[in-house]
């Protein structure tokens, strides 16, 4: 009843896709993290990350307390087709159990990554899961064929190997916990997010501790399984464990050790084998490892010896195989078990959901001589969690009740980070933002309180529930790298760099157009434009019009002595010296040639700027042809009487500048105006329309003022 899958669900995915595509803001600064599982709970780990239009899913597990669709993460809260990456941290079912379903039965088309050992063991564990699941065929999430197909879609990643996909950089670190477990670091647009998955910073008999990243992280998504609890020292814990087992067999009972098939089981096997070796009186009591995967998984462990701890590698280097046990036998099924007298049986699964551990528990639970020792974390809602409360009776798989008379003990060998490990990890990384996942709400709340007290609210800490998004804003500076010929000489502080900005995902490069083909797959081309425009007015009149519109109008002659004007917008550009395509026209200018009394020829290299200049010049020419300005014609053919008008206009310019810039403005010889302001001096030559000033900013202000005054005195149209 929690959700309806199949056709209806696929339709919902498509509707959500259309809605969410409109919401994606690639340039936005909002980062969102949302658990689809493991939010204020332990089980079905699945955490979504969205930033800059990129979407990553961390882990894709099943909930051990549920079956069928109810065990899945809340996939209906996302559109799988939008997800770029699926990064799986390790092989436990609560982290990878839903991967075949997600890869084969949704619209997900991204890439999936896990480490070499994780992929190898993933196949074995899920094959076993399909075989031993006690649910109806129609409720099965996937079959063995779907699992085999998923294997071809999973890619491999090594520790510290940096990969990039669709603008997302990512790499991973050793996480301890189990063989091949990884913490993933993801970098998008310079923002780093570290997802720890399950991790342990304590070295044990066969695994190295989790690494500490050497780079800073902006967001830490970290497990909170044990909250503020602190694990016992390893030697004390091992002594208590062997003491519990010894006590059960000494009284003639059977000792059941429910464990995950892989991970902690190998650690406990090493401890028990050593203990039996050191206690000859126990050697007649059999110790069994009841797992159909035992032989296959031991081969995998031996293959990846180089990824294990110093203790195991040292023994292997000396010619010993630490996973060939002297006092432990493999028990493939109940048919091969001679249940007579005391014994120790390590059986999976660890939470008594089904399989050999459940069968043995139901067989032994009513006998007071027997005992069960839980060695790992038990999820709420599982039989193991219920048994740990020591109820008077339990419900068997067939629905009948049975008294619980066997002793119940618990000791944590769970390779999850405790409070000291987590807080020390945070001390080193000092992330400004922490998102707690993979912990029940009580433990998560206690851990948040302890961290807030320790860091005095200097770190933002979030404890989201499933499907509850955490939103953070990051406003990073955009950086551009200057390359190619533009970087051939050192750049000075404040120097203006002109070139083409090339963006590839979140990287920005500045280069000269000539370097484009060297550093990118792009190529350049130029369009040379020529246009003849009818013009029967005086060319000098056109010059005057254009000088009023543009600051930079150069006057000259062609090789054939034809009058020409060069109109340029702004300062001289970096490629003026070498016009594109062999043209004699600079790339940022438009050239006008008075070829005959009947027309003007416009030439330019086409760019958005020069096209705009050319359009404006054509507009001016057409306007002059249809409605020439009497005012400008009068300026062009001044008489003696008109010189007085010109002198009056110069006096007007002087008065307006004096009014704008204060008393320290002086007129010299009726042709030169000197403007003084804040230790800056500008000299204006009215006759030649030239301004001299050492301060370019002040000179620009004077140019703007003078242009506005001249526009008022000499309008284009009277």
C-alpha cells in the first residue's frame, strides 16, 4: 500500500521529469541533499545530491525489516532518468541490495561505480539473497537474470582514482568497515561533498582503518549509527566475546552467532580460531561457519589481500594463509549438521530474517543451556532486535509461539564509527556543513546535540528524515584560466585581458581566437562584408555626423587617394595589428570609402559589434540622403559672420564645464579650456577636438561631458 509500481509509476516518472526539467538551475548556487532511505533510520541507504543541474545517488540499498517493494528506498520521489551517477560504497544489502532493481526496472541511464571487491562480492551476496528469500515470486524485486544484466552496467573505481563524468569529478577513499568499502568525494563547480557510507577508523585483525581525506570538504554526509556511544577497546571486546562463547559451550549448550555472511564474520572467525588454538580443552567442540558463500567469498578475500590490514598481509607474506582455519569447519546446510552436544555456529543473516541463522535460532531458542550472541548492529523491526529485548517468547516462521529460554548477549563488533571516531574525523576535516544519515532518530538527535555543544554552533548540522531535503547555498567565485598566447608573458595586477571565454562544464578558459583550435575542438572562421550605399552628399558632412556618434573616427586616404573613414567602437583591440583573413580592415572597426560621388563603400569583418556599427552608419547615410540637416550644412560652410556663432558656442562650452567642474576651469586664447579637479588637469583643444590628460578616468569623464554639450549645440536634425 505504500506505493504502486509498474506502469503507473513510470507515467509518474515522466510527469515529474517534465516538471523538474523546468526547475533545474544550472547556474544556481543551491545545493540539495535528500535521503530516499537511511534518513533518521538504519537500512535502505540511498542519498540524493543535486547541485548545478547535476544529480548523484549515493548507495541504493534494501531495508532488512521489510520485504518486496516496501524494502526499497523512496524512488518515486525522484526521476531516475535525471540521475548522472550512482556511487555504491560497499556490498552490504542495506547499501547495494536495490541496485539490480534500479538499473533494470527504472528509467535510470547514468553510470554506476563501485570498487573491485564490492562488485565481486555484490554478485555473490545478491545471488544468495535471491535464492534464500522467503517471499512469493510475484513479490521478488529482481531475479538472477536481472542481477546478471546489472553486472555489465557497473564500472570499477580504485581508491584515489579521479574520474569525471558530465562535469562531475569524483574519487574515493578506503572506508574501513568491510573489504572494498569506500567513501566518495564528489566535486561540482569547486564545491566538495564527502559521503562516508559506513566507515570505521579503528584498525582490526583484517582491515585497515578509514582514511582521512587530505583535501577540504564543504559538506560532510556522515553515518550516525552509534550516535554518542563509544566502543570498547578491541582487546577488551575480544576477551568479552570469547568469554561469552566459552560460557555457553562450557555448560553444554549450542552457541549461535548471527552474522552478515561477509565483513564482520571474517573478523570473528580469526578471533575464534586463535582462541581455540590457545585453549586445547575446547578443541573437541566443533566451530562451524554456516554459509553457502563461505568457500567462494574466501577466494575473493585471498584475492584482495593487498587491500587488507598489516596483520593479514604480514602473515600472507610469510607463507601463511590467514583465512585457512585450523579449528573452524564450513557448514553448507542443515542437512550436513550433526546437532549433537555443544557447538558454536556462526550463521547468516545477522538479523535472523531468514536462512540458516533463523533455522538454528528456532531450533535452539527453548533450551536454557543454549545461547545467542549478537555481534553487530540490529535494525529496528527485525527479529534480532526483538530478541535483544529478551521477551518471554518469540513467534516462529510458521506462526507458532516458542519460549525464549536461551541466553541472549550482545557485544558490538560492528565496524561503524562511534562518537570518538566521528568527532575526531570532523576535527580534522572541519566541514562547515554536516548532514547526519544512517541512524535512528534518537541516536541521530543525541549526536547532533553533542556536536553542537562541542563546536558551539560553528558548524551547521542537519538531521533530515526520508524525503526531507536539506538545502544549502554556495556562492563561489568564478575563476578563469588564461592560456595560450595570452599567457605567454606574465600578467600585471589590474591589466585588462581580452580574449574568448570558453566554458566546458564548470571550467572557464580565456584564450585568443587563434588558439581556439589548439585547446578546444572548436574552429574559427571570419565573414568579410562589403556594402555599397548610395550617397550624394559631402563626405566631410558624413564625417561630422559620425564624429558626433562615435568617439573614435579616423580620417585618411586609401592607396588610390580616395577619402576614407575608419569607425571603431572603444579602444584598440588585441588583434588590430593582424586583421582576420588577410583583410585590411581591423576586426573591431568599419571602413567607409568614398569611391565615387554617387556611393560610399562599407567594409568590415563581421562580429556582433561591427555589424551593429555598420547598421548605424547605413542608417545615418540613408537619413542624410532623405533629410539632410541644415544646421550641419551651415557648420560645413561657415562665413565670417558664422565665426562669431562658433566663438559663442565655445563660450557656452566653457560655462557649462565650469558649472559642472567648479571654479578651477579656465579659457585660454578662446581655443583651449583647462579643467582642474582633485589634482587632475585636463586640457581641451576646441579647434582640434583633442583632450590631453594623464588620468584616463578623468579624461573619460571630460570626453563624456564634452560629447553631451556638443550634441546639444550641434543636433543631428534642426
